[in-house]
């Protein structure tokens, strides 16, 4: 009986040490990723970027980050649910949450059915923040193919199903119960800050194009400025480092306590 708490401490100590190794491994991976991100050249859609692109071989920059303000090339998309909200990419999703009767387990099982999804977009460009007249700009090519959570949710509503006597009878006969309907709208706003990682090529005299890289590196769009993007990665790396340190110290302390306690008992017995 006396050994039971001791065994638990050993298990906790070993588990903490293993967790420390895992967290440190994740920290090293994040650190390498962060270093690679910091090596990527960063530009704004201005004359300086235009000169660099024109001077580069084939008028192409293979992989850079471009930070700018979203501006539609024509008429923007109006929000369906929120007045005076405009975007260049719009996603509207309607989902119905139902419950189906399982005669085997004799219970109701949840199920989500996507009733409708609308994806609209208009061509848009990145311009320098604060520029009233864009003397140089970067068109964003095929943004739907880019990774990154660049849409902002502007509308979300849940409608719960109302049940009457007839509805209850129908549900019992059909084995299907309608619970609620969710409706969501997401936008990439006009005037928002967007940072794109990809290839930049010269399209026309004053217009450049951001597109997916030919070397299969990630085409990324992030709804933030470059510095905030890096800050989030640094915070993530610091979190893994702190967890590695805390769990490592905890595991080492517990195992050391068990070790010295065990040999202390052995010395007492020998005496």
C-alpha cells in the first residue's frame, strides 16, 4: 500500500518529462518556421516594389510577402445581412441541425446538413495604406486557392425549430427531428489590411500580380499586417518553450524526490 503513492509520483514524473520533450520538440519546429518566415522579403504595394520587380529576372519575385489595403477593382459586394458593409469576397452558409432516431441504440443522433452555400468574389487589388491615389498596386490572383483565415464573420444567427403537436407526431413517424438552423456570413472587407505570401509578377506597366508560387510553396493570405502575423508566431513559440520548461522542471523534481526518498529509506534500513 505504501508503494502506491510512490508509483503514482513516478508515473507523473515520467509523464511530465515526456511532455517536456514533446513541447520542446514543438518549440524547435515553431522556431525553425519562424526563422524561415523572417527570411521572406516584405514589401508594400508601392514604387519601391515596382522597381524591384522590374529589375528582377523575368520581372518576377519568386516568394515575398506583400502587405496592403484591400481595394475592389470595380463595384464591391454588399453584405446580405449587415447594412453598409462591403467586401470583395463573400461566403454565406446555411446549415440545418437535425436529430435522427436510431432504432438499434434507441436514441436520437445529431446530424448537420448544409442546405445552402454561396461563394462570391470580385477582382481586388492591394494598395499602400493611406494612399489616396495608387501609383502602384498588386492584384490578388485567385484568392480562393490561398490558405489562411482571411474572412471575417459579420453575421451569425441561430433559429430554433418551433414544435407543435402536429410536428411532434410527424417527427415520431419519420424518425427525424429538426432542431435549429444556422446562418453565417463572412466577408473580406474593403479597406481591411491583408498580407499575402506568394509570387509577384509584373502584369502591366504599373500593376503587379500576387499569385500562387510555381515552386509549390504555400500561397497564403492573412487578414493582418506582417508584424502582427510574426508576433503571433513568436507568442506561439514562447508558449511551447514555457510549457517545456514547466513540465521539465516538474518531472525532474518529482523523479529526484522519489529517487532520494527511495535511497533514503534504503539507508535507514541498512542502519
